[in-house]
């Protein structure tokens, strides 16, 4: 994520100077009664969060609320939603504030506001599906938002959590040059946009999926510096947060991930409290966008199996039990310590 933009940050710093402060985007809407509608969620401050629903085929077995990653939007879950719906799960995904088709897209509304929207969405969806289990699924930034939403009281009542390559890359795990460049940029030209184009970093091995992202006008291509600053603040928090030990949690990560580095992921995994309910799966050929990779069906099959029974064996056989992944280095919180399976 942030390393996508480091070369552009350094160049821009050499050309620009000034004094500014990264700001939070504020929605100045009318106070509203929150509602779950056919194509959007209406929040208490009048924000419309565009919504996509994949209804379960037949009687639903459970409900899944999916949170997209940075610069993405609800259609990130087209494949996931269709796959799970075909296996009896109703899937909801909305555009988080600042992304997709929301008002103020491209701005950063703050991690607390994003987490509050999750809690609201959970309460509305729970009321719409009384008696059904409700699971939260977060990809990358969405995973970090999910961790924050579940950490701050009042926590939403969910029955389980799926984290796809959660964004736990806090500042303390970043190189000093990267931290310095981000600080200077955020406090010199926060509204400037930067592009990752031309950098040799891949989010997935699926060229068709990458082409779809490039051609989708709702996927943000040029990112404001202040949004990068806000994302880093969120990741700072996420690095210190863990799901409750009693909450069934499935953590998925690809060994080829070039977006969320291994070091902070290892550090976060090593610091987790022991819990038999937390399960870790590492895909040797997995990239960042696990549910859009060429081996996406392997990942989706694991998710569906876990939703059906959070304690059952996973079909991929890629679960890590009793230890950290082999790629975790010794030292700096990444030692091969014993962890919950």
C-alpha cells in the first residue's frame, strides 16, 4: 500500500514546500433515521452507503457482511458473493465512506467513523435477519476496520470474523525513510494525489482481475496523501488489536502478498492472545487479493467450509497449527513462537 507511493512522495517533496495538516473529510448531511434499504444503507448523519446484496439460494444458513479494501468498493466481492450465495449464505457489501460511489469519495473520513458505520450496518442487518448467524468478513483495509469496530464498545454482535490479509502494517514496522516521507508529505501537501502506476508491485496473479480494476472508474487510482495518512493511522491501531479470544476467527494470508508485508503480519500474529477459536491459513501461492487470485476457489472453499462449521478441517489443508508461518523471521516479535491453531 504505502510503499506503492514512496517514490512519488520523495519526488514531490523535492518540488513542493509549505505547511499544512491532513484533514478528515466531514459529511454535512441531514440527521436521519438509519435504515437498510434495497441499494444503500442510510446512516444517522444522512450518508448513503451504496449496497450490493447477493441473496442466498434457498433458505439462508447465515449472513455475511463484507468490507472492502483501500481504494476499492463493494464490487470487490462479486466473486465471493456469488460463490457464497450459491452455498446458502446471504452476502452484503457496501461502499465504505470515501470510496466507491459515496459522497466525498477520495477523502478520508477517519477510522472511528468507518468503524461506527460497521457497527451500524451490523445492527441493521441483524434486525433484518433475526435468528440467523452473522459473520463479518474484511479484506485488507476492511480487515483493519473490522478489528477496530469489534474492539470499541459497544461492539457489534457477530458470530464470527474472517480476515483476508488484514492491514496491520503500522508505522512502527515501516522503514524510517517511509515514515518520514509520509509525515512530510501529509504536512506539506495533504490534498495532492499520487499514483502507483509504473511500480512493479502486483496485488494478484489474476491478470483478468487486474484489468477489471484498471478499467473500473469507481476504483480510486490516484490517492490523496491525507488518505494515505489516515490509512496509516488505521493500521497503527489494527497492529495492536486482536479479535476476542472467544470469537471464532479465520485469518487468511498469501505467502506472495506484496501489499501487506510479511514482517508486520508475523508480528501481529505472534502477539495474538492464545485462542483455540482463532485459525490461521497460509496459501503458499496466494497473493493479496486472495478471493480474486487464480486459486480463488481454493480460498473460497475454505471460507465456505469454515462458515458451515468453524471447527471443521479446511479443504485446502493449508492451515498453520501451533506455530507461526515458516516465512516469519526470528526476532522483533516474529519469532517462531507457539500460537493458537
